[in-house]
């Protein structure tokens, strides 16, 4: 857990950690009123709060409902801050195109991963469910994407991940990208087997993995 | 030169099996009752066995799924090994009580005998019935032999589309049913019985496809539209089933839609859903939860994926309802007491025990409404069986999916749950789970006095169909009135699901 959150806007950190959207936006308003830098709010309060939410989730202290309400508080605060960040020319930590693979409609895990990645400072292009390999390719081509992230919950749709990776290769876009996969039936072994760059066990590690993928 | 067969000693069943080196251990152990929940792909811990003598080197899957202590104690995953040399293995013996049906039912007297078979993903139950008086002459119940290729239906479908899996699965179940019918016939001592005039089979859509030898690939991915959902018909001679009159019709009843099969259709017939005019619901909870709700004019059905928690799988110390399983945890003066099947030492906890333990934990305050264990990450319920935080989470995933499915189906039907007059609970879990505990954890929103455990309704419905002049016509007329709803297409699912993951406050239980 983060011990050293500066006292100044700790109410923002607390509001995100506790999933209180109203308190989070109020804290953002107050901070902006006081001329605090939006980047500082994101980097020193909000991202650490989501990191701690992720840690609590990993430790099983938080579960899906808690994670979702924290993510909502984060999103509410971010919506307020985003225009200011954009105006100040601030860059996201990376851009991730995320989707549930072809044939599969399970999206709750994927939505949590999206929320955590956004909470961790990434820009997320959510491609939805039943995503065709071509859609991943088109997105990789059209937007400067750092990571392609795929989720699957059915053992029968796991092969779609392999098909997608092969399609990305065939389209000649694989090299500039990192590929991360996850979902309940996925293992590291499977990720290695199909040539993915990383496997995320849960929505929280997905963020630390994404960070290391863009750093490498 | 074929090498000398190795001897595999099995404890505690005191049996020795010989097998050629290189044979997958799974092939040797499956016939002995060891199960392979993930289909033998090293993704679960279900097939663990303990090496008592001899060596089996632990591999990657064992490092991942077993603790250091377990590995040191000799635990291995059977699916990851081949026969090498002589070994002694301890295997857990499953003796799951499989639910058959002994209920009396209204019937039309028909000359002849009939065979009703309920092909469940997990179990297969067959009954030989005297159609002149509705009496059951013999019963056979076994685990589904296809389980060698995975315990849940998706693994089964996955196995059927790869390699020569499809024909292997079809062959396995057809042989099993044929053998069971043979045993039923031999079990009857009475002479001068009339011949068998029909065999009726029921099961979910995947079982329908796999028994019928149909291509199950369309069931493996969105939009999950079965190749065929109508009745499948053969004669005994076409299936090369001996012991039955050659022309004896063998009929797999039609599916309702999606994954919802003739087991549910038959179940609805069994509880008289086709004649009801007032609002009622029907639930069959297993790895998949089937939900039906109707108000007389309209009947909707859906299948919601629950996961294996209700069957005690994917729970740290989970097991089937066999000897040594904790089946209930009762509150006793601020403490608690466990009921262990067979009365001996506790070995694990089964699905109904898990629901009961969590319900009691909520009452005692050892589990909070959020599902968080109040003190630490484990709750020792009875040495050596403890409940872990992740087990409660697994139950929350399962019960939330059922509760959300019911909520969405009732709202599509525009019936508040307070208006449901009767909710029938079909299947083994529904029969064994304590109603009070199920209500306490918020598994369904109905008032307790309106919930009726209904037993193995699939089998009963199959028997009712055997009495009908034309079982298929009976089913087809009824199934036209039922609409299948796909929950995965419902945008409100996530919201409903996430709020249903919490446990209700005590004041609201059963309200
Ligand atoms: C890119 O990097 C990353 C990194 C990490 C990533 C990642 C990506 N993606 C996920 N993660 C990770 O982060 C998340 C948070 O930590 C985690 O995500 P998860 O998604 O694992 O976890 C979520 C937060 C919560 N978990 C879930 O949301 C899944 C829970 C269970 C109960 C489940 C649900 C809820 C549903 N289901 Co479905 N469902 C089951 C599930 C059984 C279970 N108990 O787990 C499962 C997955 N379903 C199954 C099945 C069979 C089906 N389901 C179906 C339908 C549904 C519902 C609609 C009812 C609903 C989905 C609603 C929705 N919009 O998503 C059907 C198919 C739908 C489809 N077209 O895909 C249907 C075919 C059943 C049917 N009868 O229709 C089973 C699959 C079995 C198998 N061997 O493949 C199943 C295991 C249940 C079972 N029967 O055993 C991590 O995995």
C-alpha cells in the first residue's frame, strides 16, 4: 500500500480508493480551483490510488464490485481532468487496443482490465466483444497502438488468440506491437505457445505488465 | 520389442492395473474413477493423485498448481504423466450419490416397457419402467464416460472439434448407454414381461449433439446456434443395440434453444409447467444454470454460466458429495458445527456444504456482505478443511450469475419476483442444498415457502414422454411456446451481475 501520499489532496486518493465518485470529482474541482497541476493530480494521487485498488484486488480484499466502483470514481475524476491534460500536451503512458476475441462475448474481465489500464494512465481503445482479427489489424494500422490486448473466457475461443496473432503477422504489423493476453482459462504456458509477449493473470497485473511492455 | 507392462497399485481400493510404459496415466486411471475436470490439460487440480511408492517427477503444471508441500508429499497431476515404472498411487474414491427419480406420476396405461435415460454432462441415469403401471423395474446411475475429455460441456465440445474427438465422444456415450440398458434388462428378475417399446433420451444441447454424432463446432462459439435442435430418432438395430427389439424406437427428445436441452423440456413437463396458468419459475442449477419463467401465456428460458462451484469444483478443498465431504455447517450458540457425509473425518467440502458454510459465516460475521472474510484469508471450518477467501469469491461468481439471470428473465417477462407462485428447483444441487442457506446467500429472490425442490425432473419427464402416444409430438407442441433468451446479448447483465455478487443483508433475506 502507498504510505506516502502527500496530505494536500489525499482526499482525492481516498475517494478513488473507496470508490466515492462524488467525493473524487469534488476533490478535483477544489484542486483545480487552487491551481494544482492536473498532471500532478493524476500521477501523485489518482494512479497511486488505482494501483492500491489493484493490489487490494490481487490480495482478494477487494472483489469485482469494489474494483468497479473505484474505477467509476477514477473515471469521473479523469473526465474532469482530461480536457486540461490534453490542453497541456500531456501524453498517455501508452495506447492499448483491447478486445474479447472472436467467438466470445464475455466482457466483464475485459472491462475491468480496461478500467485498470485507464486508471494506470494508459489510453484504451476498447474494441468490444467477438472481435475479428481484421479489426485488431485495422486498429493497429490506423492508430499508433503500443499493445494489442486480448481476453478470452472460453476454452473453445482460446484458439482465436492464436489466429489473431498469425493474422497480425501476415498483415505485417506484428513487429511494432506488444501482445498481451488474459482471461480465466489462459496460462503462461499457452501465451508462450502462441507467441504472445505477455500473460496477465488479473486486471491489476495487467497494468504492471503493460507498463513493462511499453518500457521494453 | 514391446516393453514389459508396469504394475500400478491403487489405494485405497487395493487394485493393481498393468499398463504398457508410455500409456497416458489418464487412460489407466479414468476407468478407476479418477476424474479429469479440465480434460487433462493441466489447468486444474482435479486429477491429483498421491505417489506412495515409486517415482513420478513433478513438472511445470505441478509447480504452478500444487504447493511445495503438496509436491513434497507426493501429490501429482495424473493428466501430466505417462506410465513409466511400477508405482503405488492413492486415488480419491468418488462415490457420488446420483439422483434418480422415484416419484409417482399420473400416466396413461400403455402395454410394454420403456427405458428413460437422462444424459447429464456429469452423470447418466437410466431407468427401466413398466408402462402398464408406471413402476420402476431397475435403475442404473454412473458418471458420464465422456468426462475423460473434460468435465464441463465446453471442454467436451472443444475436445469434439479437435482430433478425432467427435467420434470418440459419440462412441463413448452410445456404448455406455447401451451397456447400461443391457444391465437394466438383466437386473429384472420377473419373467413374462412385455418387450421394450421405446427408449427416450434427454440431455442438454451439447449432449444431444454428441450423442447424435452431430457437428458440435457451432456450439463452441458465438452465436451458439446448434446445427439441429429437433428430436433425433433411431431404431435399436440402427444403433446396433442388442437386447432390445430390432424396431424399438430410440428417441433423443428435442432441445429448447441455445444450450437449453430436452432435460429442461422434460423437467418442465414433469412439473406440469405446460398446464400452468399462474406465474412460475423453474431452475436447474449445475455448472450451467438453466432458468425458465412463465406466466401462462409466455414462457422464457435462458442458460446462465455459473461455473463449477455448486459442484464443489475449483474450491480449494472442494469435492463431490462423497464420504468425508462436509455437506452442511450449522450455527450453534455463536459457534458452528459441521455435518460430514459418512460421519468420519472431514476430507473436503461439497457444493451444498459450501453454500451452507457461507450462509453460516454470514450469520456469524466471519464473512462480510462484501464476501470478504472478516479475519484473515482462511476460515478453518473443521480440521483439516478450511475455506479460503478465493472460495467465497468463486461462490460469488456462481451465485451472482444465477441471481442476475433470474432477475433479467423476470424483467423481460415483466413479472416482479413476488408474483412467482412456485419456483421449482430441479437437479441434484437443488435437491441437496439447504433452502435456508440458498436464500441466505441470495441465490434466488423467491420467498422460501414458494420454492419446491423437484428432484430429477429430467428423468421423470422422460418417463412421462414414454407414456405418450408420440413423445416427439408432445415435446414439439410444448417447445413452440417457449422462447429462448440469450443473456450474453443483454446489456444490463454486467450491472445486475456485479450487484448480485454481494450477499444480502440479513433483514432482506427471502423478502
Ligand atoms: C489482455 O490482458 C488481459 C489480462 C487479464 C485479463 C484479461 C486480459 N481478461 C481477463 N483478465 C483477468 O482479469 C479479470 C479480473 O482480474 C479476470 O477476468 P475474468 O473474466 O476471469 O473474471 C471476471 C472479472 C469475472 N468473471 C466472469 O465474468 C465470468 C463468470 C462466469 C460465471 C460466466 C459469466 C458471468 C457469463 N457467461 Co459464461 N461465465 C463463465 C464464468 C464462470 C466462473 N465462475 O468464472 C464461464 C467462463 N462461461 C462458460 C460458458 C460455457 C458460457 N458462458 C456464457 C454466457 C455467460 C453469461 C452471459 C451468463 C455471463 C457473461 C456476461 C458478460 N457480459 O461477460 C455462454 C457463452 C457466452 C459467449 N457468447 O461468450 C456459455 C457458452 C454458456 C451458455 N450456457 O450459454 C464456461 C466456460 C467453460 C469453458 N470450458 O470454456 C464458464 C467457465 C462457466 C462454466 N460453465 O463452467 C481475469 O481473467
